[in-house]
C-alpha cells in the first residue's frame, strides 16, 4: 500500500487544494459544499484559518506524483469538541488515504486538547461510514431533511462521534439533571 504524505496546508497550497476540493464538490454526492460554490470565499476562509490556533487544515499528497489529492480540517469548539471534515479526489479513494488522513485529524484533535471528535456524513456514503466506524466513531443520531440541495431535495445526515478518553466520559456523562419527560434513553437510527 502506498502511504500518502499528510502535512499542514500552507498559503501557497490553496489554489491546488481548491481545485481538488472543487472536483469532489462537482460530483454532488459527498460534500455539503455543492457545485458552483464561491471559490474566492472558500480560499479566503482557508487562508484565515491558517492563523487560527483552534483550527487545523491538513493536506493529502500522493507520494507517487506529489499532487494534493485531498484535505481535512478541524475546528476546536469552545466546549472541547473537534469538528472535522475531509475530502478526497476520486483517484485517491480506496487506497487507504482517507484512513491516514482521519488518523491525523484525530491526533491533531488530541493535540488541541479536544475530548471528542465529531462529524456529519451522508447516509449513502457507505465507504466513509465504514471508515469512521473502523476508527471507533459511533453513530449518535440522524438529522432528517436537514440539508437543502441545489436540486431542492432535502438530505439527512448521520452524526458520528469519537470520545478521545472514554473512561473520562463514563465518569462525567450527562448534566446530572433529570431528562425532560418523554425523552428516550437512546435512539435507534439503524434501518
């Protein structure tokens, strides 16, 4: 297996990263970002994020040709949860690159002091769901008819999370206050 190079994004990488990201967005299947997005705004946001100590932007570089074939980002929210997202161009999928990128995002989350990593994934993205499950993420819920797509359809998303220190979470789970009447203890979203 070829192991990709994972490295931080630099200002000079934005144009090439944007081209790779746009190719994934143009597929219309894998990202919340849709074809026709504002590339200038996205580039500006990435550049600003390079200077934010609560953000990390990582790149996936194919060692065979030196091209940027994917990116991942994380934002550490004030409450200690790292929100992550990632994308890979079609030619990089199925090569283990996503696994290496996800592992790097999890490690970067730890380095920033997160107690949890969270993400959203489309229910139809079987390879991504399987990847996240293989790294210890659990399904925490489903938001229904939440995202309006350009064609007017409303897509669901699966919420997944990974506790970085499950032992700590078991001792500190919940607010200590009773749940509102009628709330289920757990929601089964399978099927």
